[in-house]
C-alpha cells in the first residue's frame, strides 16, 4: 500500500519520519466509520515513533487506489492511552 502524507498531517509538528515509524510499528490500527466516502476507510493508528514518542495518526485508506493518505498526526492524547496495550483493539 502506498502512503501519502497530506500537508495537514504536519500541523502539530510531527515529521514524516515519525509518521512512517509509527505506522510500521503500531500498537493499534482501528477502522473508524466513514459514511461520507464508502470506498474510503478511516483508520486510527496508535504507536511509537523512532524516538519512543507515542503518536496518534488518522489516515484515509482508499481501497481502489491501494493508498493510505495520512491527514492527522500528533502526540497521543490521554483518551487513547489504553490503545498502547498489546491486547487493545477497541476505542
């Protein structure tokens, strides 16, 4: 799958290197509802970057193009801490 990082993903100062690191070494990858675009899945990815910083990433997965467009990346909010556990799979 191709990964594209949208300009909006850098709003909170998270680098492309950190985003890629978190995506490939995630602890949770959860599909969220996306009723606006039926062929696009919205994903919440939680994990650590290469420096050990916990991040949350939101991406839009375009099934037809086999592409994930990262639209949001920031340091992990407290409400998502539970998703760092190995056995966490739900919000």
